[in-house]
C-alpha cells in the first residue's frame, strides 16, 4: 500500500472519529455562535455572511468524501463478515459469496430464485396451518 493511501486512510479514520464526537459538534456550535455574535461588529455585511457560507460549503464538501470513505470501509467489512458466515455454514449456498460484485442482471436472477423459494415455504406453512386445526405459530 502506498504511503499516500496509508496516510489518507489513517487521516480519514481519525477525522471520522473526531467529527462523530460530541466535542466536535460543540466546536461547530461555538463557531456558529461566534459568527452570529460578531454580526453587529461587521454590520451584518455581505462579507460577514460570505464567511459562514464559504466555511460551511467547504466543510460539507470535505465531509461528503469522509462519509463515503467510512461507508465504503463499513460496507466492505460487513460483506467480508457475511461471506465468512456463508462459507462457514455447511448448508449455505457458497455461490452467494461475493454477491455484491455481480451485475444487476445476475443479482436479479438470484433475487427471483430466493423469492420463489420464499413463496414455496409460505405455501407449505399455510398448508401445515390449515391441517393443524387452526394452530398457528405466526404472530
């Protein structure tokens, strides 16, 4: 892994931890309050308004990338964990491993297959309930 990428990942993780902390929120509120309080000092000028608009736009722009990086890491970790559960379960269908890498058409075929299995399972359950003299384990 390159030094730049490693540095970015470390920085992104640290920034995500910091920005998700209550202290960071408090800091943001303090900045906004300082801006509001300074309004009369600057006569509520266009420049005074531009400062907060520019600042919030820049922070929002950078946070989009930070949030996306965090979500990508979380999603990848969840997929790996799910793949391991599928792999470790004897009766599981190993063809479902790494499913998120398939194209939409292949995903639709899998979805249709499992929808059909679910319908058959519900039909069997309904038949069993009908034969069980009104007894039901379903809510």
